[in-house]
C-alpha cells in the first residue's frame, strides 16, 4: 500500500504556495514553491500526483530529485499544519473522520 498525497500542493484554501516559509525555502533551494511542497511530501514517503495542464509546469513538478531539504526545513514545513474544523482538505478529513482520533 502506498500512501498518496491528496491536494499535493495544499489545496487553494490553504494558500501554501504563497506561504512565507514555503517561498523562503524555494528561494533558498532555487526551486518553485510547488517543488518545495512536493519534495516535502516525497521526503515524508508520500507518492504525489500534482495536476497541471501546463506542460512546462508538469516538467517542473517532476524535477524533485536535484535537492533535498534538511530536517530543520522539514520541521518548519511540518509546523504549517493548521486545519480549521470542516475544512475541505484531506488533513481536515483525517482529523474529523479518522477512527484513531475517536
């Protein structure tokens, strides 16, 4: 069984692509914010399937192997986990419906 990220780029409501931490790490590694988020998922062992109809963006999104984030950077991204009750994201769903929570 392979765990797959849902809304690999954080879903629009979370606005992760514009998050200052994500943008700073992207600049530090000379990659896009999308690559930072996708690499974070991969480093956590998740499979990712980002959606894009833009061919250039598709190529950028699969270019995740030329950088690796340090544990401190991963911890910073982990700290962005903020989900509101009823939020339509997998994180919200997991928190609200995960049998291990109840």
